[in-house]
C-alpha cells in the first residue's frame, strides 16, 4: 500500500511541475508537427494530407510508423495555443500507460514496477517530449500482454486466436521499431501459457522484424545502424549499467530457482534489457531512446525484490523504501530540469530582447540544428517577430557581435565569454548571451 502511495505521489509531482513551470513546446519534433499541421490546414489538404505526407516521409527515411501521425493529430491538433494543456494531457496518458503496463506484467507488484520506472531517469523523457512514440510502443506491449494472458485468449479456438494475435503484433510493429525489443518476452510468456501456439508469435514477429529491417535499409535515417557502431557504443556508461542490472537480476533469479525447472518467464527483465542492448548498441544508447529500456529495468528490480521478499523480508522492505525515495527524488529533479528548460523557451519566444535584436537587423545563433529551426518557427508564429535563428556548430562570435541561444546540455553554450541578456530560472537552462569579438 505504501509503495502504491509513493507511485501516486510521483505522478502528482509530474502534474504539479507542469502546472508550476507552464512548459512551452520543445526543440524535438514539436515544431515539425505544428508546422505540418498548419500547412495541411492552410493549404486545404486537411488531416488526410497530413497523414499521407507523414507516412511517405517516414518510408523515405526507412521507417514504418503509420500510427504516429494519428497520435500527432490527437495531441497537437488542438494544443497549438495551449502547450501547458498538451503536457498535462500527455502526462495523464503516459501515467495511464505505465499503470496498464505494470498491471499487465505483474499485478501483485505493479506499484514496485511503477516506482522502478519512475526511478529510472529516462522514463521521464516520455513526460518531457509529448511527440515520443515510445509511449505507443509501451501501450502496444501492454495490450498484447493483456490479450495473450486473458481467459478469452486461452479459450479462443486457434482459428480466431491467430488473427487477433497477428493484429496485436502488427499494431505494435506499426508504433515504432522498438516494439521488436519486447517480442522475446511475449514469446516466452506465450510458451509458458500454450506451447502449441507459440509458433505463430515467432513467425509473425520474425516476418515483421525482417520487413522493418528491409525498410530501414531503403532509407537514410538508419544508415549508421550496424556492426560498425558496436565498439563505439559498447563501453558507454548506459550499456554497462543496463548489463550490470540484468546480470544481478539474472543471478538472483537463477540462484532462487536453482532446484526448479527452468522457466524463462522469470528472466523477462534481463531478456528485455539484452534485446535492447543488442539492437541499440548498433545505433546509439543515449537520451530518450533509453525510455524503451524502462520496463526491462523495472522487471529486473522486481525480480530482485521478490527474491529478497522470500528470503529477507526486512531487506525487501528497505529495498522498497529506497526505491520509493529514489523515484521521488528522480521525479522532483527531472521535473525541474525538464519543464524549467521548456519554460525558458517560452520566455525566449516572448522576450523583448528578441524583438530588439531583430529590429536591429541581427540574427541569433544556436549550436543545435533542429533547435535553431524550432526556435525560429516559434518566435515567428507566436510573437510575430521575423527573427532569424542560425545553426552555428561552433560558438564563435560574428564580425562585431552575435547573440546566442542555448543551455548547458541540449544546445550547449558557456557564459564565460559573453554577457547574459536573458537568464534562465534554473541552473544550466536556456538563456541568451551577447558575445563580442
């Protein structure tokens, strides 16, 4: 019960942070979605045109995400003038998905699952970036789990079970390619439930994975995916952390069940993390991509908790308390650093400094490519100021002076050689600097 209240408090902290900071749209995908929706509306193409253009663009990139434009319309179609409301709705959606996923994986320890997810810092990227499709992946995993473990599925004839299961898997594969990370877990669960039907998951999952990989080879977005990136990514702290968590969980579970018949469903956490590492070590393991690893981390921590619960109840209690404190601390910290930065973007867009600099015929510079285009779009649309924001990879000044927009992390700039003309409300947040040669 106490863990349940701790998880509820974490979710409440997310909503309080959003209400306090009043975050604005971010620098990743938000501006693109708003721009494309605006273009579809103004040019008479409507929603149908937006969906078609999005899917065509995705295929050109080598991706298959037909559900993504539907999510974009549902979240951004009404929120262009009320970004804070967008974040509140998205937070409610993410919270509901995590609750559903926890209930689908482990009904008895669902609160521990939630605390583990919320203690994992990268889960909070789902709250910060409403555009992330990873939440759709997690929702699809939950729905597939609920179907496979339901009484209706166990009683359904094979002639009905196969098409429903195939539809669920196709739905998952249509969210984002990360869904394939959870196929091993789904196959293991089905193997325990009914071995005779497992072949259908294997065949459909393999076909979908091959199709996604083939499509990826046709586009440029995944061109750097492959073995050439493995050595570069294998020794990163994120990979090592995930492997250590998986190893500890697997060791605890193996020791606990050493006298029993091997049951792969006891190793769902390590299995999911190994699948994540195997795929993303060929691409890159950082930032919001790690949000897909949250369920694997949570399942690993649950397996450790369950061993302690059976062997050392007091240690299990201590473990749950520490996990709750870590979740509360992570949620509080990420709430400030995430939504405080997004509040800075609102402050920049509405700033008189932007008007004065633009009126003087000068431009702004940012070190991040996507961020520069996003900020320029926001200023022009929401303030009506024809500002120019240039992408400048190196933070060097112009011939006389230059104005820079950035923070300490996403679009990094330092304050040592410039005058702060608009400061941030949080350490390391977005600010405007004037730099002179």
